[in-house]
């Protein structure tokens, strides 16, 4: 199961409620309670899908749907993905990315002036942009085939 942006949040919630083979989130998960400055409570619920089956691939300059990429990392931490390693920058590290469940990129470097700026939107969708298909080939092979014992 996979999803981009809010679809990644939906994939996460579905996988917490129902056992699935694997979850791949891009530009997500972003459900964050702004008023209390905490991740959504459902990330910490008992999960029907083992947490080692969750993967996230995101951009370091993605402010779409959140006030900072740090919120996204807080969500990954609340989801329990840090148990499988710290976030890995795929621009600097190669396959198999230390077997982390949290992959990040800074490509392309964009001018971010706000959450809905053109730069943030470019960053938000960069993992799925067909122009980047060759760049992300090994990342996608990893996301789709990394063993999840």
C-alpha cells in the first residue's frame, strides 16, 4: 500500500487498522496536531501491520501540509520508524541506505518561500516526478524489496 501526501496518511492509518504487506509514504505522513504541536495520536496506536513494514521517502524542503520537515520527522518517530535507524539522506548514502525506514532527499534544491510556494510543491512531489525516475531507481527498488522479517 502506498500514498503521496494525504494519501500517505491514509495508507498509514489503513495499515495501522488492517494488516498489509508493506506501506510506502511519499510526501508524508503529515498528520500533525498543530495546536498542541504533536503528531497525530493514531501513529502511536497498536498497529495491525508490523512497523518494520512502513517506509517513508521525503524531501528536506517539503513544507506542504506542515510548517516544517521536522514535523514530518516527528511523525516518523511517533510511528516508531526510528527503531529501524535514523533518517538517511539518499543523496549522500547508497543502497541499502543503512536499512532505514526513513529516506530523505534534498534534490532538487528549491527556493521555498512558504508551504504552498512553487519550491515547496516541487519538493513535495519530487519523489514521484518522472524526470527523476533514473535518479530514484535504486531508492524505489529498496522501498519495494527491502526485507521486512
